[in-house]
């Protein structure tokens, strides 16, 4: 794990993040109950399996949060809208780019092309369109000291 990823992991409550994971504003205290806890923006391997491209959304509260109508978007306007999904307390859901059957821990955008670029920002908004959290990587990566 790189030093950047180690600092980012500490900033989000020691959640394990992949080497390609997003910077989660390590200089800013984490106040959101629901937040972006990890990103795999470039599916590993040569097969470009879109289900290996994902964003993790975590709930660090004890209570479940209704994510119905919440959105996860990239800088190009690709938007995933949660539909009838309740994120349990102290749990994480993985939002995959490709196709699959939604369940308690994994949901699928059902896309045929990659969403998350090598340099991008994932933005999470609630059902009223209000900013909840974001995570950036690549040239958008917010450096820290």
C-alpha cells in the first residue's frame, strides 16, 4: 500500500483502500455518516471486466440509511441513481460499473463502457441533490502534507 493510500485509509476510519483508491480529503475531518470509502477506477487485467471497476459507499453510523434517489456521478455526467436501496448501519455497498444482480452488498450500474477514468472525481449526492461526499484521483488528486 502506498503512503498516500495509507493516509487515505486512516482518514476514512482505517477502511482498506486499493492502491488506485481515491483521496478522501485526508486533511478534513470526516463528519458524514455516509461517504465514499474506496474506488477501483481501472479494472485490473486485460479483460476490462467492468465489474472490477467500482466505488464503495460506506455508512459509519449504527442506523440504516435509505439511499433511494441518491446519486453517484463522475465528472462526465455519468450518473447512477440508487433505487429502493437501504444501506445498513456500519456497512458498505460496492457500486459496480457492469451488469449483475443487485444484493445487500453489491449493486450494478448495468453499463457496457467504463465510467471511472484514470483521473476523475466521484461525487455522492442525497435524494435532494445535496452534496454528501466526493473522492478524486489522478490529476485531480488533492495532495496533502
